């Protein structure tokens, strides 16, 4: 009865409305912004109404039935016509002269004369130019040309027409064919003045510079404005490409791990927890009990391993209530997590990561050319360099490289962001790769459940993985015996009684194991060398942003 | 630096420990249970230590190096031996006489004499019988037999041995071969008395009845006890099968939709919200702002459609703070959601569901035979009956069928659980299917954003989908024009100003669209005719349960 999944309660209508009201208030911007937007929208709607009233399909037009606004009643699942629809992306395959029916968004409308106009139609990453020329043969009147030129940008329209080859090669569209329009109907009008202009939102830095040199001032759409109007911003070619790339990364992650006998699982995000949890957790009440949102599926994926699942992975949200206002932190992100039994050595985990990421990179390079080119047009980047067999360096070797380059690092401390960046550059110079594993981290900088090294307990069987000088993966062998786990927890100042159930679960027969976690948004950001993680999260959450 | 994904904060060690402490406290049971468990564990550990002390690999045993406990130092990633490991599931393919190395859990240990013992080793859903016979030729001493028989159940052991064909066919193991043990090492001991016994947890109802008839009393493991010790309970064959089936349902869901040009997306679970949200939302503070957990990705998947993504799906957690203590409700479940542009009719959405679910059912039946048989052994069920082309009935037809069978339903009201069950039986009798779509629901029982029918606004372009008389999917055409949306919201008593941003987003150029939502746990529960949704959630959350 509800919008998705199990129904909430018997009083369906009331409950559904209430529930939706909650979900929907997510879209609510600040009150000030809201009022401003409301005024703007009202004004725009009135303008649209005026425009529509000014242009009725004139009674004296013999071709009046070939164009017009389709009333909403017609779109309420009235008919199943069986008509066949063509995708803009498939148009290249159509022979010139073929009739097609296309639904798309009016990306650009260019009146040429009373008798002629161009309408550029868009579907996701593809566009096609549609040509209207008034002619009795074609059933196109001057009134119809006027109707088309008066459409607002970003409206949804249905076009029937004939595929033709343009005389001159087309710019500004992704197709080498155009459509000679025979009929054009508007399905849903956009308001005449949108809060952001798609053209502005799609420009590259180079275009801005070129315009500036020419003394021209182009409108920039800031990151916040983009996110406020994400439903429009998502339509830019780069954004259409970014989230398709993200989907491909996740697909390949799953596909590779499934082929290696991993099982995909789901673990709870609502977990028991109290104030001891520290500042970094989101706290809430769960039926009166203190609870919090999971900061990682760590415990649960380990329990699945103890539960006999041998190799598991999870794709799911991870919550961090940190006040980190950086280009690379989010309060909610998509975690790609894996955990596996190991026979002897945590390099077995590293080998999985090696195979997994090399296959992801290859897949993107080989199968997502169009998406990568599209991102490159707005945000130019150098292709990621990686080796067939991923480079592994010890933490000590990394420190040594930095030292030789003049950066002193406390040997038992951690690398800061700056040092990581520098190490990334040094490794790229020396080994020719943007992607490498740094392993054997000091005990002091890893969580208590990390397995110490057998030969030197000041180090651990752990690793981080870097892309372009930024950490994207953390992983390690975990402690699988209750005695050592309790000892390490105590050494880290943790009250063992608060985690007794966790520790005990390793006394029920636990195999040696290890695993890792990756942030999906970071993988996409760093593969494409984007400068902000908000570009790779569809609806990002940071300390300042909870909407839309 | 952290266990998974981006690191929390610069002070890595402290932060990581703190963070983990929060995650780990999820495992904390009630204080009473905790203390009880602690005492039990302590006692058991002491017993294990005594046992170990009693059985040192005796100095006068020439084969002492062929068995024993492996100290944890040896498992701290000390060596990469390059040895090859055999999976129990692959043993059938091994020729008799071949040497193998296997790591597994000691599911059963059966002493026969001082000179002979059996150890049944398990890996996920496969088991194999290992035979120890003291003999100088084999390098097996009576001390080694004693070491093996003194192992606790569920311990992790490495066995080296030779594949052989048993004289008599084996019961109790899934293999038709056995292993003649040459070496046996314990990697990690389980405590001697586990809180639940795997044998008890794996019994079918039929076994209990049979025992009862024989005057024997078998131990039952209740659902709550199972969940309290889920890391053990997950090892039963049925549980190993259930979550593999769950993974396959998700895989097929993704695979089918990807093949139909859907893009997988991720939408935020933390959303802006205030107390208006009603009782069914989990509320929390987000950096001082009121926030709540998403009850569905409804708004966001619609925004993705408005954002030009044409067809999207999402797999992610859904949160419902309802006090529903039923066999089919959870407070957190995995939602499978989809949303798509429609050209003319919401039956385009129904067609996707038809193809999707028929392909899921076929995939499970054809490729998950072993898992389904395994579930069937503990929880017998009739295979799901479905048609190649899914049956669609109108809501009115459904009501009429119920009426004819003596159940009166208020025609503009909703079906209760009982009526749904009955309708399921009637449909199965008449049409021979457990799976069907009921469409054209009354307006009064659907959310305000549901598109009314063009010919009668008291009904909607909506549907529910049923498996074995229980609703699993809800879907509909959505309203795509701001005017109608505002009108419907007002009619439903919603203050339009609170959802203005949502309504406005349809004025930026929104295509006609529809979609649906499914609960992953329900699909698995109903496909396998299981009687409780807690059986198909790895770590379920209901009003009473937040741990582990």
C-alpha cells in the first residue's frame, strides 16, 4: 500500500500521506530560500500561463492537429497505442528517410525565421537537432513553428519526424543526423526561467577562460546552487556520465567478488549504542533505547565470517557524524566492504584488491569511453596510470622515500594528507603508477582489532591503498582469537566489558580472516581526478547540507 | 586508517578505537545476559585450557609433529607457503588416492576406539568425513587420535589427508568420499560448550515430531536464542542457503534492470525532517538540525528521473519506526526500488515487474537447486507457482472474487492481511498461480502523489503485487505536473508549503513516470514460504531487537 516495500500500517491513506510528508520535507530548503523560490516559481508559472494563452493552436490552421500541448488527462495511462519509440542514442543506425517518434527534453530552441526553427532534443547524454520548416507538404504551418519556438527550455516534448542528413556537419549535438519535424506535442512544460541554466552548468574551466580573454562574462553556477537544484544540475552531460560511471564501478565490484565466491550480504545500519560512542556517531532513540547509525559494517561482516560465510561483501551506506569540511569527506557515503577467510597471510586480501581494482580500471577504460570523454570535456583529467600487478610498498619504505625527498615523518605516526599527496607524486615518478598499496602500518595508528605483525608487534598486518596520492581503501588482517583481542582492546584503553559479546563471538570457532573497505564516491572522484567528492555523490551530505 | 572507507579524523588511533567501541557496543546484549555469558565463557575457556594442558603432543610420540594446536603467532601472516587448498565442495572431482589440504570447522567428532576416530569437517554448506586410524605407515599415533577426539566442536582445523572411497555409503555428510587423515592441526579452538548446538538448530519440524513419537525430547532453539547467537546460528545448512538465495535475488534484480537500461543509484538515508513526520520515522539531530531516516527513496528516485536518468534503481536500507510486531514487518529492511519514465501507460512498469520476477523465479529454480533443497530439508515448502505472463486483475475484480466467496470488502477501502491471504487462495484455485498483480486501487488508500485514473478519479494508476497471498510490491504512476500534485496534496490534508521544493521540482521539466518498491527479505521469505521475516534478515531489527 505504501510507495515501496512493506506497508506501514492498516490506515494506509493517512499513514502514507504522513510518511511521505516526512520524506518530502527532505526537499525543504531553508525557509528564506523557500520563500524566494516560491515567489520565483509563481512568477514563472504565471509567465508560462500567459505564453500558453497567447498561443492557442489557431482555428484557421489546417495543420492544428500536428502540434499543441497534450492535456494531462491524455498522460494518465489512457491508451496503449503500441507505437514504437526511437532512442536518440540509436539514431545513427536509422536510415535517412525513416519516420521516428521521440520523447525528449527541449535543450535549445533556435528560431531562424517565421517559417523555420531548430529544436535540440535531449535524452540523458544524447542530443539531436530537430528542424521545423513550414510547408504544406510536410503538414507544418507557421503557427506550428511559432508554437515550437515559444516552448520553454527543458520541457518534455514528443516529436514525430523523418531522419535526414544535414547539409553541414552539426556542432552542439551528439548526432550526425537530424529530424525533419512533422508533429510536435508538449507533454509537460518547464517554467520559462529555470533557477539554473543548463548551458552555464555544463561549461568547462577552459570556456570560462576563453570568454574572459574575449572580455565576455559567463555565468558560473556554484557547487551549492547546483546541489540546491540537483534535479536540473543532474542533466548536464558530465553529471549524466559521473553517476553512470559510479554504477559501473559498483557493478564491477560486485561482479568480480561474486566470481571469487564472495556472497553479498546486508547488515544493519541501526545499531545499539550509547554516548560512549564518541562524537563521530549519529545518535538516536530506537523504541526508547539509545541507538546509533553504523560507522562501518566491520563487526557484522566479521560475524558473517564467523557464521561460516567464508567470503562476504556489502554495498551500503556508512554514516560519520564528523565536522570535516573538506573536499573528500561526507557524513553519509556508500561503503564497498569485503571480508574473507585467509589461509596464511593478509596478502591474500591484497591480491583480491589488486585483481578487483585492475579489473574495475580496465572495465571503465574499455567500456565507458563515452562517459569518460564526456566528463573530460567539462573536467579535463589525465587517465589513471596503474600497473598490471599492483605495486606494494611497506610503510617504512614510504617514510624513507619521503625522508629522501626532504619530508620527515614520525616513524610510528601516521601520514597526513599533505604527506600522502607527496608520496603519491614520488611513487608515480619512480614507479609510473597512480595506484599502489602501502602495508605494514604502525600499531599505534590502527584500530585495536588489527592483527599485529608476528615479527614486530609495533607494526600490523594492515594496509592502505592510494589513488593519485589519496587514500581510498583501508584493510587488514583481523585478530581472530578472543585472548589477543581482549588484550589489545585493554591496551587501547577500551573497557572490555562493553564489547564482551564481540570478543566472545571469536570463541565459538572463528577462522583467520581479513578485509577492507572503500568509499564508492572516492573511487569515482579519484579515478576521474575530480576535485570534490560532492561531484560524485548524487545527493551529498556534509556537515552543512541535509537537503535536498 | 579506519576499518573501511575514508578515515575519520587525523588522530587516527584514538578516533578509530572510539568509533569501533560505538560499533561494537551493537553486539552488547542486556547486562544480565552479558554477565551470564561472561561467566559461561570464562568457565568454558578454563575448561578448554585444562583440556589443552592435559593433551600436550607427547614427547615420546614419533609422529608428534603431525598434529597439535598451531600457536597464533603462526597465523599472523608469517609465511606464504604456496600450498594448495582444496574445497570440500570440490572433493567429488578428486580422484581417490589424491592428497588434499583442507581447512574447516569440526562439525562432529566421533571416537570409535583408542585407535580410530571420525571428524566431520564443514565448509559453508558442504561437509566431509575425515578418518583417523592409528598406524605407523600413515604417521598416525594413538596420541594423535586422542588429540582429534578431544577437539571441541566448531573448532577451526587444518587437515592433510588422502581422498578415499568409503566402504559403505555415508550419511550425515554431503560428500561421497572421505579423507584418510595424515596430519591435523587446530587453528582456533571453540569453547567446549557453545551457547547453542548446531545440530539442535538445524532440525526440521518432522524430526521433532518423530522424536516425540519415540518418547524422546529434543532441544529446540528458539528464534530469539538463535538471533542472540547469530554467528553460530548462521552456520546451519538452511541459513547458509537462505542468505545465498537472498544474494541471488539481488543479483538477478540488478542484472535484469541493468539489461533494461536502468542505472543503479544511491540516495541519502539521512534526510531533513521535523516532528511533522509522524510516528513512523526515526528522528535524530544532524549537526543540530532535526533530521530523520528515509522511509523510502521515493522522492530521490523521482528527482533522479527529473534529473534525466530515465530509468533508475536502488538497493538500500529502508527505515520504519513502527511498533509492528508481526511475522512480516521489520524496522529496517533492504528495499529494492525502481523508477522509470513511462511513455503512455503504467502497465509499462507492470511489464518490467513481470519480466523481472519471472526471471528471478526461474533463476532460483534453475540455478539454486542445492540451496532450495537445503532450505526444504529444514523448512519444507511447495515450489512457487507462477505463470510465464503474470496475471493482472483489477482491484474491483479481486473484491468481486472475495464477495463471491463470502467476504465483503468496503469497495473504496483496503484489503486487510486476512482478505489478502484469502484472495491469494482464490486466485491460485482459479488461475493456478501464487504470483499476480492487483491494479487500479481506490484513490483513498494510496499516497497523494499517485496518479488518478483518467476515467474515474476515485481510482488510481496503481498496483500491488502478491506472492502466496502476501503483498510484496507496491507501485504506481506518479503525478508529474506541479498543479495536480499540489491539488492532491491539499486534498490529502498536507500543507503544501512544507513540500514546496518537491512540488516545484516538477516544474523544471518532468517526464511522465512510475515505479515500484519491494522488500528483499519478503521476496526470499515468500518464495521459500518461510513463516517469519526474521529468518531472511541476517541481523533483523524489530521493535524489540537492536542486537547483535
